[in-house]
């Protein structure tokens, strides 16, 4: 794992803090993480990624997928709580 991947630590810290379903629904990565992701996507479009950057982009995409799944589950939990 590269030092350039603060998104991992952000997500680990967020989960470790005992996040609630509402907090999961509202979670957004930091500006720094979002900007790094956007930079990697731009470089990928221009075929300028180094192998390390390609791996980093892959990690970002995995994290995004996990976060989307967690948010979907959290929305169901919140919706069910409001219906009860």
C-alpha cells in the first residue's frame, strides 16, 4: 500500500470509530482523497498512469464499491427504523 492512499486510513478510522447508519449514509471522503482520485482518473484517460498509480486507482475503485454497498445497506437500516 502506498503512502499516497489516505483513503484507506480515512475509511479504517471511520469504521473503527463505530459509525452509525446515518453517519455511513452521510460519509464523504476528504477533499484530498477525492482530488487524488480525480487526478488518477484523468491520468488514466490520457494513458499516463504508472504501474503504482494504476494499482492505487484500483484500490480507490475497490473502496468506492465497498462504500457504495455500505451506504445502500445503511439507507435500508435508516428507512426501516423510520417505518417502525
